[in-house]
C-alpha cells in the first residue's frame, strides 16, 4: 500500500476485498485497529500519515476463528448465560424451596449441589499408567453431574441435568414462558446453531460455530457505546448455507446500530 487514502463509513457493514497479499489485514488489523482509543498509537506505524474520526468509536471487538475457550467447563449454555437463567427458574420452584436449594446448588461449576466425585463434569479420568488417560462416565452420578436431591427437583417433568442433554431447538417448546430464555434460544436457532446441545463443551465447536456463538453473545448483550467489530475472513471454510446465516447475524448486528467491518478475500 503506497500513497492511498481509505475511508470507512460507520454504522454499516463494510467488506474489504482484494487479492492475497494486497495489504487488507495490514490496513484493517494493524492500522485501523491501532487507532481505536485505548488500543495503542497508530503513530508507531511507519508510513501512515493520519487516521481521523476514531474518536467516534468507543471500543473494538475482534472476532476470528480462534477457539472461544479452552476450558472444559465452559458449555454452550453457560457461555450464552442460558444456564444461569435456567438455574434461576429451578431455584424458584416450590420443590427447590422446600429442600432449601438455591441457584448455586443447580450449578455444576461450583461445589454444593454438584456431584462431588466428578466435580460436576459427569466424567472421571482413569489413570492408565503408560497409556493416555481414559475418560469414563462418573460411577457416582452416572453422568448426571448433580447430587440426587438436586436431580429430584423437576421443571416440566425434567431434572436440570436432562436439559444439558437437549439440543437448543428441543428445549424451545419447554421454555416458551421464559421471555429471556426463549429470545436467546430463538436467536441461536435463527443463526443455525439450534442443533447444539445445552451441555456441549465449547471446546468441541468448530471455528465457524464458535465465531457465530461469540457474535450471538454480542448481539444478546451489546457492548456499551459505539463498537467497531473487525472480522478476519469470517466466511472462510464455511458452507454456503453457514455463510448465509453468518450474514443474517451480521445484518442484525448492524441493525442493532453497531458497526461492523467485514474483511474478506476475493478468491481469484
Ligand atoms: Zn459424578
């Protein structure tokens, strides 16, 4: 890139395209990103005369296809805060109150209601000495992750652990009455992630799935102020149907009056 001036409109979805090696990533991720307040100074970048207008951007979110989390404990429903809402619903049941069970007892990530043997994972690791470790179903809770008294509390005739085995789509009819949960479930179904399971670890998601889940979380709880989203080749490796769903999601982000920038490579 030599002797060029580029302008990016705010409040819409912008795609930067060009042949490989033409400097798209440098322009967007090195120059533009560095000019967002709090992201360092663009003056450090040699050859860039000026970047103006960035005072209208409050924060920057970069979405790439890197894994969401390496934490085995982070699942689709905990990541999207769906599980916290479900715990609340369980704790509000008369059955839970009579047993003196509160929200934290319905968590598999904190001690209290979870199975002590597997610490809420539903699996235990068996040391195979010279072979690699083996994961087996927990003999204490039989993979249910919770203590019996917690599992006895039923919502729609289901124990909380039963929800973890349902897909998001399957749980939709059961949770219609809860506005927050049904809105989140509908959003995830719209962007084609309805087949994911509540209890599915985010470490098992593909790059494309993780990217959409991250954007959906943004959409469900938008950051404060004006946010600039930078996406690095969001469509690479995705099936055309998934690209369509990603586009729907990005359009919704734009409709939510936030700014997106789509960097993509035109394949020659
Ligand atoms: Zn267990």
